[in-house]
């Protein structure tokens, strides 16, 4: 899974035409951290990963058999709080 995430990050970074150093600067991390992420060699704080994904305009889509149940409950809670 980490390797797939790294490959996705690398693909989007290259498509955006930015270097590892540029992405690292934008994300406030070191170039080595970007390299390690792209290679699937490192663990990251979720905030760092989400920041990189936002910079590269990558969205997360959660899927599971229970997501529809969760959405329905979430919508009911939000309607009550409106």
C-alpha cells in the first residue's frame, strides 16, 4: 500500500512539473522525506501526507460496505445540528 501511495505521489508530482525539492519546500519537509515517500520507504504523519496530497490535488475516496450506512447516519446528524 505504501508503495502504491508513493507511486501516485510521484506520478502527480511529475505531471505537475515540480521537483522533489520543490514539493518538499511547498510541504515544509525535507527532500529526502519526499524521496522516501515516493519509494514507499518511510512512515509519515497523516497531516504531512494530506498536505502533499492537497498540494498535488489528489483526493481520497473511502470505500467499504458500510460507507452508505455511515453517510446516512452522518447526514441525519448534520440535519439535526442545522
